[in-house]
C-alpha cells in the first residue's frame, strides 16, 4: 500500500496570506489527523477528521481549519498567516474505527511552511 | 487530561551499549501509549504501542518498552545501540476512545562510534 502523501512538501508564504495543505491517507483509512511541529512547541495536535466530520480538536485559533472529503483525503487551511505559523505540518492517517483509540497512526513526510 | 513528560531532552550512548529513554505519562483514562521515531527530514515512524494486552511491549529494530502503571512510566529500551538509531524519539499518549494524541517534547538520541 502507498503511504500517506502530503502536498506540497515545501511552501513559502507572506504574512496575511492564506494557505491550503493537502493530505492523502493510506487507502482504506478513514481518520486523518493534523499536527504542527515547531522547535519551540514541539508536536501539537491540531484536529482529527473521521468520515468527513471533525472528531477531535486541539487548542489552536480559528484561523486553522480543515475538512475531509468523501474519499478521506483531507485539507488543512490557515488564514491570515503569522510568522509564528512557520512549522512542519504533519498529517497522519489511521483506520479510525469509531471510538477506537488503539489505532496506530501512519505519518506523512510533512509540509514545511515558511511565513515571511 | 493527558500528557507525557520525556525526562531527558538528549541522550548520548556509545555504539553497542544499552539505550534507555524515559517517559512518564498522566492520563485520566485508560491510556494507549506509543513510541515514535523521527529521523532527520523524515516523517514519524511507529516503534511500538501499548494497548493493555501485555505490559512488556516489543517493537521494531530491537526496541521494547514496559508499561508500569504504579510508576506511570513507559520507558523505551534497547540492549545494544546502533549508529542508525540516532534520531529523535517521541513518547505519545492517547485516550482509549479517540485519536487525540499528545506528544512528549522528544528525546534526541546520539550514538557515538
């Protein structure tokens, strides 16, 4: 099976712009989670989507949003970019059995976002 | 609420010597616990996971971890370090019933020849 893919791999934006990142999960996986990784804050959970519905949400402002399509592909959007949004954004997929916490998550290579 | 504390930000060992990466967790629920590894410029790879089936968990590449509820610990060990083990290691906790995973700050493992 192909792994989790994320596009683009690298992105440079300026403050105030918005950005959309894409994630294609492993075939058959219904859960997609997003994480932000920075040197200062480490790995932080953004949100999880399961069957096109947001199932869990971390502590990020409303500028961070996401969605999931019927084929389980997911997009994450960040509006009004700030310098502090520069980070590696990781996507992870899992089978996502409803209510199942034992599902291991498979991570993509990430999208490196730089905000100038 | 749930969280993990990785007790060492950096561990340095010599090749062929044992590895010990320490992790303490806090969880209001029966937790699932994981160790992930991240090599430079790579995504995260699952090393092993605890799901209440057995307290001693064996993972890939010779790593194992022991769940100790009384000590709220989930330390990662390997009998003999290899140069290829040099990477960042993350301890992760999530509740039984969802995928809200909370990562530790990470431990950078250096392996000296």
